[in-house]
C-alpha cells in the first residue's frame, strides 16, 4: 500500500485501467480517489466499461481501449507532449 501511494505522490499523471473487475475493487477506487484528491491528471483506459461505471470518473476524459487505433494515436500525442514540451 505504501508503494502504491508513494507512486501516486511521485507521479504527475496516473493511468488507470478500468475493467469490469477493477470496478468492483476497493483498491482501484482508493487509487483513483488519491489521484483526484491530489489534483493530479487522471487518464482512465476503459476496457469493456463506460466512464459512468465509476462515479469518480463521471467528468474525467477517458480513452476506450476497444478503439485501439485511437488509443495509440492519443497515447503517442501524450508521450510527445511530455517529452517535447
């Protein structure tokens, strides 16, 4: 638990895979809450779920893994912004 929250403290952006199993996990909800509580950027990756499946993600822009080509395009943009800005 210390390592997880230490990683959240150290990051500037968190990527969370949201799947049917993670929706039921209190750990995932705690991690999402910790990221949002620290006002850090959160990027949910949806795998067979919708953003509304987790109330905390209702107003957070998410990427659907089901549209993998679009996911890769957005991921490339994010990496370029991080390293070239």
